[in-house]
């Protein structure tokens, strides 16, 4: 059997990707993957595996399920991938901007907290000990 023809059970795919069967069923319920059935057994294809890799990567990078679903739909609709790549570039740039803004806000908050910390330490070192 060629690699592109390989099939996976829920357990096999979950183990390979480091996710639970419940996670796979969740993404199936959301319409992001669509395993085949052999009776009551779910059978995942290489396509499902590839989609799960993209889903997990998208989640790790902070994209919403809606954004991931839109991206996957473009993947199916555009074999040349040019529309998909443009959408991905736009989403990645927006995510970078958001994270950079959050980093600036976090640094300001940390600076303010450090200032307060130093002020309180200074007050405490100049106060007589309570008995």
C-alpha cells in the first residue's frame, strides 16, 4: 500500500498526532475532517491526517476554528493554492500584528508592576518591624 493510500483508525491517528479520539470526533463534528466508515468504525485517510495536521498547527498558532475552516475550504476549492496562500498570508500577518500588540501591552504591564513592586519594597524596608 502506497503512503498516500494508508488508512488509520481513530486510535492510530490519535496516537500519531498526539490527540485523543474525542479530539478527532470534535473536529469531525465541526465538519473539518470527514472520515469514512467501515461499519461503525471510523477510517481516516491521508487527507484527513493532513487536514488534522493543519488544524492542530492553526490552533497552536492561535487561529479560531472559523479561520481554520475557511482556510481548509479554500484548500479544497483551489487546486493551484494561490487563493489559499493569499488568505494564509493575510491571516498570518493579522495574527503577527495582534501578537505584537499584545507583547507591547504585556511589556507595559510588566514595567508598571515592577515599579509598584520596587515602591512597596522601599516602603517596607523603611518601616519599623511590627511586634
